[in-house]
C-alpha cells in the first residue's frame, strides 16, 4: 500500500465521522471497514465495525458539526500510521492524535488502533 492509497482509504473512513445521515455513515463503513475488523481505542479494548459506527454517531452527539481531517500518513506494506485532526464546527482545531490501520488486499480496513490525543511533552 502506498501513502496515497492509505490516505484515500483513511480519508473516506473519517468522512463517516462527519455530520451525515446514519444511512450514509453505514454505507461508508460498509465500503471501507471489513465486517470482521478489529477496533481498539482508549475507551474500547476491542470492537468491530458496529462499534466504529456507534462511535461515529456518538462523536456527532458530543461535537455537533465536528469532523476529522487527515494530518499526515506513513504507510508500510499493509499498515499505515495516520495523524487525525479533530476540527470543531467553527473550524477550531480541538485535538490531534494518531490511528494505525491495517488494510486488506481489497482495500478495506481490517484493524484500526486509535491513540489518545497527542501531547507535546509528557509530564511526569
């Protein structure tokens, strides 16, 4: 997978977090997330496509009109590390963090690990 391919897949994935209908959100998820995908976040030890869809909808409840943008990408074989940027409805950047994705040969996300927002320098 190239950086460009990873950016395209992940870019489509983050569209699912936008202020869109539940039907459109599910359509995007079915397109880019494998049915048996593994999902891990600071809030979930494990989950799958349905957990991702639930999180996408919950995000809009918490940050109405908010969205994610892709900050950067580094791909290696079938794995990519991406920076996400949480942008509020008014355009303010609220947080940045990282996701690691693993992509199938058919271009679907088979594993996604979300990291908490980045910090410039850890405090002891």
